[in-house]
């Protein structure tokens, strides 16, 4: 009998400068990048871009990845974060 794979839905990606161990991220209480609008296909690579943040020249230290439901668990194989070529010295 095959298993029914659970699909994560509506992954939310945001940015903050607050260190997560000092204050845990609260859903929707940070700068929102975008929300992946559907269920994530099994084994898929999804891309979420923070274009509005880049266009406004905002700088952040931490990336937040959450689900709208606080009861969902998250299994990630890899998370890659890229900048738009901004280099700070």
C-alpha cells in the first residue's frame, strides 16, 4: 500500500532583523517577501522572490519560512538565499 504524501501549502517567506532566539517570529509580523500560493509538489524546487524589498533598498539579516497554520511541520532538504548583488563592507 502506497503512502499519501503530505504537501506543504502556502509557504510564507519573510525577512527580519530581529534575532530569532531573542524573539521568535510571529506569523505575519515581519516584512513579507511573498507566499507560495499552492501545495508544494513532492520533491519540487520552488522559488520565492523578495523583489519589493530589493526595490526599496531594505536590508535584513534573517530569513523566515513559515506556514499559515502553526500546527504544520516543515521538512526541507535545502534552502538557498541569494542577494541581488548588494555587497556591504
